[in-house]
C-alpha cells in the first residue's frame, strides 16, 4: 500500500512541528517533530510505510523495531482520521 496526504487537509510548519487542519472534520491536529517529518515526506510524494521507515532510520537514532512500530501506529491513526489516504500500488 502506498500512503499519501489527503488533499483536503491544510498544513503549516511551525519550527520543527506541523499543524494540520482537516476541513471535512473541522479539526486541528498538532504533530511532534517526527510526525511532522513523516507528514513532510508524504507531501513530497506518496510513499510506502517501508520507504518512510528507511528515511527515518537514516535520520534518527532509533532501532528498526521501534521505528517500524511507531510509523505503523502513526500512519494507522492518520488514516483513521482521514488525514492520510492509502491505495494499492498498481502492478
């Protein structure tokens, strides 16, 4: 599955954190620096969870298991809130 930012979500970066506004849900969300980095990666282009994990492992001092667990949790939460959309990768 490939993940991409929902184009109905507005975002702004403030320092090393991001603020998101979901127009459909009329909700605001604040992301910590790591969540903001994931959001930034997804605004550059759609990515798989594995691609996101690979980047974060290079940029942060974190082990594979922790990074994988945290990224999956973040992506799942963002999908449940409809901030991130995931789609099947075309073969």
